[in-house]
């Protein structure tokens, strides 16, 4: 089967998303099965964050040794297999351990797929990174929609995740078997650096912007179904629509936002999206009706969609140190925050109510709005500023 290299990466992102999304859409059922409160459920889910941090820090040499195809087989199929075993785990500590192992594979998956898609971009001569992440969001949307229907039909969590793994196994085997290592970017000198990439003070504004986006994403993906159940006591199908709306508008924005960035600049687009996120959080916090909450989740999904990729682009273009160190530091912080959001929001929800838990994101978004100057302005604005500085220098 002839499949373009970038399309194989798209499918891998998609398969990872539907595996993870299938579990997240069943979090209310998992909470009931484990007989834990929201805070305890959040602490259980933190296992994935610990595994991802370890993997993001130390997995690069192993990935280079295994190659793209073998790593993709192990991580894409392995994460799905581990997630499919969670319904059979009867204790929270065992779920924590499974998620720890899943996080180890998920961190390696992120490194492998992002490195490959970056190299493929160089071969193609055009950008495909945002579209690849758009397929990740698309996978979350579709699995959220399917998850709502499956829960409404009364299908057990065991069967749901087993069927998801079967689909991933079949499609993944077909697509990954033909994957080949893309050549490294030509003309780029590799700079050796520490295995742990810590953020610098100059990078902190971009880290805060990325953290704000991932905190909103974690709030929308992990807790929307439980929010709809606890606040409005809606049917499972309606309850799952919160995750569906969030992931749909997130995918839609990621797939089509690039022309807006080219026209208005990263700074203006990120500001607009962060304001959207604030509006969505306030709508969820104050929602008097389920459909107002669903509208809020839609705003949250669209609002946090492209903020992190814009921060990554800005980090890569900083000149204070090699680009791979800045991107790695930003990725480690933001990716871990995505997994730390469940326990944080779960703790707040348990002690102050799940509505109030969504307000935790607002101070971080406000801080991010104050720091958007770290992002690139519109290209024409940059050119005008450069020309003005050049004219002033000439007059001097």
C-alpha cells in the first residue's frame, strides 16, 4: 500500500488520540468502578505525567537506536494495549502503575513522531506540523463522539476499550509497517546538550503561554464528562458532548488557523484565542443550562487550539541557545502540565465544587495574555520595525 510519509505520521497521531480519548470518555465509569472520589481519581491519573516526564527526559537515545518504525510500533500499539487493560484493573494503585507505563511510551511517541514530521517538513519544503497535530485533535473529537454514543447504548468500558485496541492494532500494523526513517535536516549542525532541558528566564514567558493552553486542554478533556454528570445530571450521550464539542473545535482551529497566523501574526492570533478560552471558562463556571456549558467547552477547545504550537515556533526561533533545547524545555513543562491538570482540578473540585475548579485556569490565562509580546507580531509589522531601525541607524 502506497502511503505518503507524512500521512503515516498523521495516522499515528490519530491512533494515539483515539486510544487515549476512549479512556478519557469513560472516566465517569472508571471513577465508579474504582469507587474513588474526584481527588483520588486525579491522583491516580497523575501516573501518566510521571511516566511522560521520565520518557521525555531520557528516551531520546533509545529512540535513535530503535529508529522511527520500531519506535512507532512499540509506542502507538503499546499505549493502546496498556489503556485497554485499565478496565480490568480493580484497584486505583494498579491503574496508576498502568498509566505510569503508558506515560513512558507516550513521551517516547511524542519525541519520535515530532522529530519525524519535522524531517518530513524539510523534505517537502512546506509545513505539515500543525496538520499532524490537527489529526491528533481530530482523533480526540471522533472518539469523544463515539464514546458518548457507546455509553448511551450501555456498552461496557471493557468492550469499548478492547474494540478500540483492535482497531488500532489492525490499522497501525498496516500503516507503520511501511514507515522509513526520514533523513535529518541538511545543513543543520547537531549541538550536544544536557538530557534535561531546563527553561531559562528568557523562555519563561513562552512556558507560561504553553502552560495556559495545556491547562485549559486538560480541564476540557479530562473533566468535561464528569462536570456534565455532576452539575446537570444529564444522560450519558449529552454528558459526553462536552468532550465532543471541545475536541471538535480544537481540531477545526488547528487544521485551518495557519492562514490567519500568516495574515495577522502569532501575537494577535494567540491573544484572540486566549480571550476565547477565558470566555469559555466563564461560561462553564456560570452555566445555568447544559447547552450553555457545551457552548463554553466549544470556546475552550477553539481557544486553546493553536496557542501551544505558536509558542513552540517562537521558542525554536530564539537565539539565546540551540533551538532543540528551548523546544525541549517548553515541551517538557507543557506536556507534564497537561497531565498534572487532572489531580489539580480534581482536588479543587472535591473541596470547592467542580464549577469552581474551572476558575483555576483563569489566572494563568491572564498571565499568558500579559506575556504575548514574546510571540511574533505580524510579518509586515516586523518588516516596518526593521526598516525603521535601519533608517535611524543610517541617519546616525
